[in-house]
C-alpha cells in the first residue's frame, strides 16, 4: 500500500474560489451532466432497445460505473485544488506515485476541448430551431418539408457559422466571469429554468392522449427485447452522460469545500441527471406516439421527427419553441463545463487572467468547430483518414466524435479509476470521502475491479462496432 503524505494547502489554494454551497456545486455538476445526451440521445437509444428493460440496466450501470468514477474525479479535484493536470500531479506526488498519472487529466482536457468544438455546432442547431418553431415554420409540415429544413441548415456554412459563433460566445461570456459571477450565477438560473421547461413540456405531453403508452414504454421491463448490444449501449451511455473522462469533475471539484460529502453529492448528481433523462423521455415519447412516429428514430428524432410532430399538434409552435429553448439551455450548461477545465489550466499557467484565457481558448475551439461545419457541406467529401478502412467516409465531424467518445473519454476514465483505486492511500480516500466502512468498501471494490472491467468492455465494443 502506498503511503499518504498530505501537504498543507498553499496560499494559492487557500485563496482559491469556492462554491458558495453544496447546492451550487450540485447544480453546476448536474448542468454539466445534463446535456444533449439526456434530451437527444437517451430517448432514442431507449426507443431502439426495448424501453423499460434498457432503463433498468442503465440505472444499474450508473451505480456501478458512473458514481464511482465521478467520486474519484471530484476527489482528485478537491485534493489538488488546482487545474485538473496540476491536481492529478499533486495527488500522485503526495501518494509517492509517478506524476505521469497526470496524463489522465491531459487526455480528458483534450477530449473536452475537441467535444466542445462540434458540440457548439449542434448547440447552434438547437438555437436556430427556436426561431423556426416560434415562427410556425413546422406548422402543417410534412416529413419532406421538415427534412428539407434541416438539410438546408446543414448545407449552409454561413448559417451554421453564425449559430456556432453565437453559441460559443454564450459559453465564453459565462466562463470569462469566473466562478461566482459566471459559472455559479449561470447554473443557478439556467438549471431551475431547464427543470421548469422540462416539466411544462411533460405537462403538454400528458394532453396528447398517449402519455400512458409512454409511461409503459419507459418503465415496463421487456427483457426479451433487450440484447447484449443494448446492455453495452447502456454501459457506454451511463459513462458518457455524467461528463466523465473530460476532467470536468476535477475542475469543478477543485472549487469544492471540504465540508461537502463527495459520496452523497455524487449520488445526488447522478439521480438528478437520470431524472432529467427520464423526464425527457416522458416529454418526447407521447408526442412521437401521438403522431404514429418511430420511437427509435435515431438522432433525427430531435431535429426532424419532433418538429414534424409539433407542426401537426395544437399549440405546437409554442411548445416546440419551449422544447428547443430547453435543448439550448441543456447544451449551454454542458458547453460551459467543457470549456472550464482548459480555461482553468491556461489561467493558472499564463498571465492572461480569467477573461483573456476564456477568450483565447474559446476562439481556438471556435476555429476547430469551423472545420466541423465545413465537413457538413463544402468539405463533405473530405475524409482525412480514408486510407484506413475503418474510417472510410468519415468526415472531420465524424472523426472528432469517434475519437473523443470511443477512445479519449474511456481512456481518461479508466486511468483515473486505476490511479485513485490502486495508487491513492486507502486512509486518505476514506477520510476525504466521509463514507461508512461498508459503503467505502463497496465503492473501492467497484472502483478497483468492476468499473475498470466495464469501461474496458465499452472501450473494446465501441472500437469494434
């Protein structure tokens, strides 16, 4: 067992900003976790994999993969009190381990930066659809007309650039204002607003006449419809939905006071994230079923299937606009969290300050996003890795998505789990996490043995799929 050598906090650590309350941290972390994955991906992967049985497996995966890794990442951030890379190095050195373990945070920060570059493009789609819905562009629409609207958006570099720029600017403005004036203020407004919009949308869904069908679909287990493939998808989604492997929870954890119990807080975040995902399903599926549409319609469910449904329902323009505002808020809170780790690192390692760091990192991320935009239209025939059969036909947008989701995130999460589980002293973990003996033993067993195996399985599955 490694020995633990707790160094006293430096002056910079003592003066470091802190979340004003446990609730502020929970809202921020939940805002990071609640994103397009909850409102876009969860409903359609549930639809593709049999409904209730998939939800049960997903919840189990959250418990055995998501919560243990989240606790490990927050522990590193709070123990290090610096940007993710410095925190990993400090915790490693204090535990007489190699500072090379900081590679986990480096990989996570690269992933966060790359994800934000194309995530901003998708956030721009959501922003553009608010206007379309409010102006009645979906009203009376057909599958061809709604599909044509989306195709026209993707084919226009100018429109995509404008919306991408707007979304990135929204993210940079919040992050540039720092912890209290930016991150905390934004999440304390956006997260309650997101929950309110979601509840209103669910309330609207109850008027469609198909709410009971949606409840049955989501919560009645049909294990006959659940395949091994569905189980692996649940494993993967449970890992990615909580913003793990992106150094985000390390960055947010660095602002967390020692009076906050990491274990209970991580469980609260996971529960809130799951509630949002389930509410999103209850908001979306009644509308889908009421219009005789396909529940497992893939990503097009949000930008093609639902607009078609809203366009042919009473008050569809109003509730369509509310839905896309909800989607934008979810993307915005996640975008803020994706930018924060890199800005935190630049701020601590340069003289630019918080605002300058946010602007520089934001502009660089925006530039990479431009490449994703062009790959949807002018560069749609450009496949940088076409010489490899596995990547034939994959655009820049596709490659960024593939490498971040399938390689960088699992690798970062796996390294963090191994490091905290095996190379941080047991007594240090137990004291910091403030868990009972039994709960701590379960958590450490999951982190050491179950979670790494599950992440490796997801890693291999995604590479071979």
